[in-house]
């Protein structure tokens, strides 16, 4: 009843967003590509299963949003990870404003380098990465249309109902440089839906990475400032080496950008940065 009262009291010029994230993203927020998360953001398993028809879950926040509501689905470590919320709450104030050409914009990309487990029979399938932006005046929660159930089929037919468009692969520069190790050049390339790169400091030392991402948490080409502290599990690393597992703390201070034209991340002037998954290269250099 309180939830119904909350919804009916909202101005109709604003969207209603549920705000939550999957638990595994708390220590690996860099996977989202977003600069920050709200201090009161609930990290809960329920974020993966909520639907617009559900009653208000007590473990989540509902907020009115004058910008854009969004939901993003990121495959990682054999499972789907979800982020939902009001986009303005996940970026620095005044850094960017997301534009949606109509009421909704949905983009997805096939992810071929991993599998996720779906369904009651724990079937392994090739996943999709999805981002869905919504901006409409309604009392209904607008960013809870995609969940683990709607993604259980491959390819997920539900994405067609959202008029979700598939990204077109583009070629991008691929390189990594960290504190004198690696190279920052255009010798190698990769192909995916977005070109990315990062230029700044990792644990206080110069770090530049250019590469590809399956999905982006923005509705257009964007650059934003990031200051992220993440933790990575390390060790034992090899079954032949016996040692105690520990975590590596990684602080990334950089400008983040995504772009959608071929080799658009090759120019240092553009400051085009950040790959969604930097874990493997980070551990290789730091461990």
C-alpha cells in the first residue's frame, strides 16, 4: 500500500526507476563502465529477477527520475549481472546528459567469449549484454523489463518486443600500457560493438588501455571522469602453487569514453578510454 501511495504521489513528468545491482558488482564495479553508484544502492540477488508486475521489493529503492531510467545486463563469471537505476545518479554531476530519441532505446550485443547458466535445468548458453534506456511519464516502474527469465532463451526473443537493436561490430585499436610495461600504439586491433580506452592512473601510475566493449552504459558517444576502487581475488593462480588467496585493491583515476566508429579510440586527443573488463590485464601487471 505504501508503494502504491509513493507511485501515485510522483509528478507525471518524471519516470519511476527501481535502483539496485547484483551483489558481485559491489567489488567489481568497473565491469559496468559507470563512474560511481549511489551511496544507498542496494546490492541484492533480487535485482536479477524483478519485473514491472512485482510488488515493491523491500530490498530495493524506488526513485523518481527526471533524466533517464536504465537497466543494464552484463555477463560475467557464468552469470548475468544487473544494474538498474536513474542514470544521473551513477555519473558525476554535469558530466553528461543522456539523450533518448523516443521513449526508449535498447541495444544488445552477443558475447561469444563466455557462457552463462540459465533456467531451472542450469543450461549453459552464450549470453547477451544489454542496455535499456527509458524516459516516460508513468507510474509503472520503467526499468524492470529485462530479467533472468526473459533472457533464458537464446537468442532472447523478448528483446524484439523492446525493439532492441543489435550492435554492429567495428574495428578498434587494442593496446595496454602500465607504468613502463606494455605499449600504447596502434599495432593490434579488436572488433566489437564499441571502441574504448582509458588514459589516467592505476594505483597512482600511468595507465593507458585501448580496446573493445560489447555494450556501453551510455546512449551516445561519451567521455566521463572515473575514480573507482575495486578489489580482485588473486591466488592460488596455479594448482601447483600453494598459497593463501588474497585480494588486490585497484584504484583507477581516469577519463572514460566510448565511441562507435572504426578505430575511434586511436587518437590521444580524444581521450577515448576504458574496457569493461580490465581485470586480466590489471592482475598481470600488479601481481
